[in-house]
């Protein structure tokens, strides 16, 4: 026994030292993290003076944490410049977030077996890539996200989660293109039923939707900074806008009122979230979540963030086209 120790004692000793060191460092970090977290919330006003450097959490420079802690969960229903049609106005049925309602509905009507899992649509090769993506995510963003994650319970005990917003993702619904208000409301109710009840997500996945006549609709009930369900791997820290219709070549065409509404909505989001876009360079999550990268735009099309070999064609139109019309029209001077 003694010989064993004599032979291996440097290894055993370094092993114990490592454990001791781990406890010490780990505890220190947890304590600092906890302290800073409560500081962030209680002293949101003095955020500017607070240094987070010791935590080694990379905060993209264009996000505004003070605004995040003060306003997450608030519903964004427009102002004098922009009209956003509320869920009440388009007839959202809040029973759709009720688990009992979903169960009863699904006994009599068609529903998906389980809560819809995007991984089910992956090929085997893509499945392994998606696993890699989740490892990337854990390595690069988990501590960041856990640090800022907040939650709020709303209708029917449905808990919404919140994170600072880094970017905007544009989609299309790949559904019906409508210009008539009544038809748009019916289409919204259908999307709500399909996602919240039949897919069992308990709410509509998008934050905003825009119809063919340029009407803007409130999406999920989570409100400001809520994490939606719209882009696998990129739901955290993004706001989603969905153009109602199918905008792939040969299908529906974007209308001028829709484009105008999209520009107005992006401007409203930038203002409301107090995103600093003055530098026009954004430190965003890479599409494969392997870290962050500087990009020229905080606006992405869903297809640019899809890891599948044949990425989704969403939002149908070229995201570059959307970025061009948005950036050439954004009244940046009016934002500050
Ligand atoms: Zn999409």
C-alpha cells in the first residue's frame, strides 16, 4: 500500500489539488455570478458602471441590459407611428395555452403525437450535426444564457422565458396569403391553433406577423424579450417576424404595404429594445453556434440559420433583398 502511494503520490496529490482547486474556483464563480445577478436587477440604472469582465461573459455591444431588466415581459402594442393589432383584436384564444384544453382537443381532433421536435425532420447525418450544434451551444452560450435568463408565468400557468435580444429573424408562414382583414384573422387563428394546440407549443411561435395589406399583428403572449419558437438553435436572443404567405419564387409576391410594415416594425423593435445600431456592426451568434462573429446586420432570414443540408426556403425571398430594403429605408437619425 505504502509503495503504491510512493509510486503514484504525485498523481494522487495533483488529483486532490485539482479537486480542491475546482471547489474553490467553482464556488467563487457561483457566488460572484449570484451577486452580480442580483446587482443587475436591483441596480439596473447604474449598469454602465458595472463591470462584468471578471465573469468572462461576452455581451454583444449593441444590446441594452438595463432595458432588458426593466421591461422584459411587457407587451409591445405599437404607438402613434405604428399600429400593432393585439391578440384580443385578432381573436387569439387564450385557452390554447391550457394543458387540459389541449388534451381534450387532441382526444377528438388530429394532433401531433408529441410536442413537435424539429430534430424529427433531420436526416441521420443532420441529426449528428444537430448534436454537434447542441455541444457548440453548451460550450459557447449556455453560461451566457443561464446568466441572463428570466421567466414569467402568464395565462394558464404558461411560463415564458426571457433573454436579451441580439438579432431579428425573418420568416414566412408558408401558409395563406391574405389582404382582407377577416381572412387574415382567420388565418392567424388557424396558425395559433396549429402551433399552440396541435403541435402542443401552448402559443404561437412568432413574435409578430404581417399580412398582405401591411397589417402588423402581435404574436405570442410572452411580450418583450420573450423566447419564441421559430428557428431551431436560434430561438434564444432573437425576435421573429413572419410574413404571411408563401414568398418562394413562383408563389405569392411581397406587396409594397408589407415591405413598408416590415421596415416600420424593425425600426420600432430597434427603438423599443434600445439596440445600439449606430456602429452597423453586430457581434452575433454564428449560424452553427460555434461562437460569435461580427456581421454587418442584425437581421437574418430563417434559411441562413438552418443547419440542415437542404435548409428551409423560409422566408422565401432572398434575405439580402429584405436587408437592403430595410437598411436603405431605416431612419437611423430618428432612432436616437
Ligand atoms: Zn421560418
